[in-house]
C-alpha cells in the first residue's frame, strides 16, 4: 500500500491532532464517509482548540499506522465546564482530504445520487439533498385516514368517527404518546411510555426531542450548536442528515420518527380494529423542504402513506373554527415541548388563510424544565462537596421531577421535589428535597416567555395586523398552560386568550378533520404562504430573491440563469432563506445543463420557470438557450 499523503497545510500548522482508530477502509466508508463528504465531525475534547484553528485528523489502523488523513478547521468549540463534561468538544469542518480519504468520498458519491450547489464560491452550507419523487402509488391505498401530530415531546393520533374528531388513547390510557425511543443493549426498541420507564434507569439509551434535528444536515448550525446538550450522541448519516448513536447502534432520525409513527399506527389499528395505512401528519409551519421530506420519509418507513403534510397552526385553527362558520382573525400561540410558533390566520367560514408565521425550534417546555433542574441542582450542590450533575441517572430523575413540579405550578403556587437516595456519600445516602414557588419559577423562566412575545410581535407586524384587529388568541401546546404565559398575553392583548381547544390534542384533532375531508373527497380551503424566501444563486455567490417569505400561494416566477463564467455549464441552484450570501441559506435543490461544445453556450442564459401551487408543491422547469433541452425538478414544500 502506498503511504498516504499528508494534506496541506503542513503538519506544523495544526494546533492539535485527533487519532481515530479504524480496522480498514471499509470501516471508514461505513462510519465516516458521510462526515468526510459532508465536511463535518464532532470530536469530544475537554480543552478544544480555539475556533479557526486547524486540526489534523488521522484514521489509524490497530497497528498504529495511519491509513488516511484529513485537515479540518474548528468551527465551534465548547471547553469542559466540569470534569468529565461529556458535552465538551469541537465541531470540525474538513478543509482538505488526502487521496485515500478522497477516494472513499468519491466511492460514496458514485453510490448516492446527489445534487450539488453551483460552484465552490457559491456553496451553501455543505449538505446533500436527495429529491424524492412524489409518491404516486400504482394502487391508491384505501381505508381510514388518521390525523397525526408528531410532536417534539408528545405525539398524538386522532380520527373522525360519526362526524366527531376523537383522540385515540395509548395502551396506558393516555391521550398522547411520549416521543421517546429507547434502544436496549440487546437492540430491542421501546417506544412511548415504555421508553420513558426505561429512560429513568438508563438515560443514555433514550432518544428524545429528536424532532428538533429531524431533516437537518449534520453540519447544520442547529445540530452543531445544540446537539451536544442531549444525552445521546448525534452523528452524520446517509445523505448528510443526522442520526442518533446509542451504544453501537446508529439510527437515522427518520427511523426514530418511524418508530413513533408505527406505535401511533398500531394504537389506531387496535382501536379501530382494522388496518391503518394513511395519515395526515402535521409539522411546524416554518419547517423547510428537507425537514418535510424527512417527515415523509419517516411516514414511509412506518408503512403510512402520507396523504398530506399540514402545518400545525393551521390544524389547530381547524380544530378551533371548523364547522362554526365564523369570520375571525386569530393568533395561534403554540408553545409545545420543544418548539414555539406564532401564526396569524384569517378564518372565513371554512377557509383558513395563513397571513404570517414564524417559529423558534429551540424554545419550548424542555427549556422550562432545564431552568428548574439547574436551579435545584445548583441549590442542592451549594455547600455540599458533591456534584450530582455528573450522575446521568440522578440528573434524569431530577429532570422528571422538575417537569412534574412545573406542571403542578400551573395549578398550585408551590410544588415539592422529593428524591430519596439521589446520591451516595461516605456518610450515607443523600435525600434531595426542594420546594419551588411559582414566584421563583416565573423569575427563572420569564425571559423564555418574553422571547415568545417578541416573536408574536414580529409575526403580527409581518401580517400587518394590530392587536385591535385580532379576534382571538388561541392557546396551543402543553407549556401554554403556564399561568405566566396567559398573564403576559392578557397584558399584551387586553383580553383573555382562548382556551377553546385542548392544548395538546388540538393539532391532531384538526389533522383528523382534514383527513376526514380528504377521505370524503371534500375540498379543503387552506390558503398557505411561503414561510421562507426562495432564492437562486448567482455565479458570484450572491443570491437573488425569487419569491419572498409571506408570498401567497399559488405563486409563479420566471427568471434567467447565465452559464458560469469561463464554463459552458449552466446550473440552477435554489435556496431557502433570508440571507444575501448563498452559503448562509439552505439548499433546496439544483439542476444543471452540462457544458456543450459550442461557443454560443458562453454567456447564454437558461430560461427558468418556478411554480408553487396552492398546496405548496414546487416545480421548476428550465430550457437550455442553445440546445433547447428541457429539464424539470420537483420539490415539495408541503409534501403533497
Ligand atoms: N399543566 C402544564 N403546565 C405547564 N406545562 C405543561 C403542562 N402540561 C404539559 N406541559 C408541558 O408541555 C410540553 C409538551 O407540550 P406538547 O405536548 O404540546 O408538546 P409537543 O407537541 O410534543 O411539542 P412541539 O409542538 O414543540 O413539537 C412539555 O414540556 C410539558 O412539560
Ligand atoms: Mg405540538
């Protein structure tokens, strides 16, 4: 075997070296090829080098000989705050691969159909998008259609029976199913309440809150910035997406979602006594194409044909207003377990018109739990020479207790946390006892509530709606039960927010209503808007906005894309986002015309038409100016 070349820049410029043990090329292909091709890797390190430093990565054989090398730049670094802090480490972005590493990547690229951005200068955040064609089963599935709210913390399934939408209960009798998947050491998978029971004893084997990362590339800012706050490890998976690693098992987040959907499906089948293979699934309104595609993929893996992907606030508004023949402008305030979103809708009889929407995927009930957990931990550890935060089981027990206390504080003015044997010391076991008052809880979490109100204002402004124009504020999401939320909304709008819908069931119930209408062949009037602008990349790496966020659907735009400078190739690269530079937006998809041997090709411009129909279905067609060749691309913004 020829000695692998050391990548430039030269070795002495590296501020540290990371050695990863492998058994051979096959193992690198299996475990790291996507990291190499997609450009990212997270490495644990108590004292990571500064952001911007160069690190040499060596894949080393058991005999100590390096097999291949890569140079990487530190893009984010988190030093250990306490000894043994497992969240400490660095996010690395590869800048150079040696020939062996490059050949692994080339092999992978040959296997997977990819769409790449226009050019190096115009490259958005490294990611790969496989555009799955729209599902068009030869034999249309039949049978009932259920409505599913695939939530960050809780999921819910509902169906319309005898004209009434009803939630289907879990085997334990609950109206929601915890969105938790537990992977036992023998690889047995437990879902929902069973997963929660096991999670308390073995927290490192539970995958929770994964919707926050579903459909996001592993190298995305969200995964790199927030991924290490979770108990389970996030790693790069096929297509550059994100997977969870539990022990030696790697599970794509689509597969995690599929486990939850399978459980919901089986609950529905047991209740209805028949096969269920069709569903309407909801997603946050601001979910982009890759996230919607991931939900579709999860549905497919679970054996469900996704009839429609519906926006959560629209589903909640349907639960609130369907069949009531009202004319109202409403704000849907949805503070769930993991995400917050605010949407202004116009309800006119049976038409639901989204005027503006936005959300924060990292603001929800679990952030409230974190505040209580941290407060109790800090108070308990203070003055005692012990750090129970290092014990994952103790922290998990406390998190569960904190969440329960938080819920009790929605009714009572104080709540107790009582955890015997929280830690063992030479003097005997320790008992954690704490009282949290509502006042303390509100002090700990008021900034989170403030953040929701700031976003509400942004959305109202975007919709051009004042508080006087609003007829109702509809509360959705379990965390909206918190009195401080209601109080702040009351202060802001001078009216009591509506509790007409059940906060944790409304989304699934609304989805069930839409499902029933699809089943009955009734037309559903759901007018949507683009939740993020669509842009095209220009050869200088800048972008041009084709359709602005908030554009009413359906929409159509025609534009021209010139051949790249000095090359007779034409590439049409579409992005979603609000930033002028290509690299700061998210790749939607691309199509290209290869170079042709004709001088007429230089400077020629392809004519492109982009259409998004009322259901959010996006199609792009392009015409080559010289050859007359026609190319088309299907992208589904709403997954229809
Ligand atoms: N009575 C209550 N008071 C305060 N918080 C509550 C109450 N009941 C539930 N919660 C919180 O609501 C959150 C779950 O809400 P929900 O089921 O609406 O979330 P989700 O739909 O899974 O999340 P998302 O919509 O963000 O995907 C949890 O953080 C839970 O602790
Ligand atoms: Mg929700």
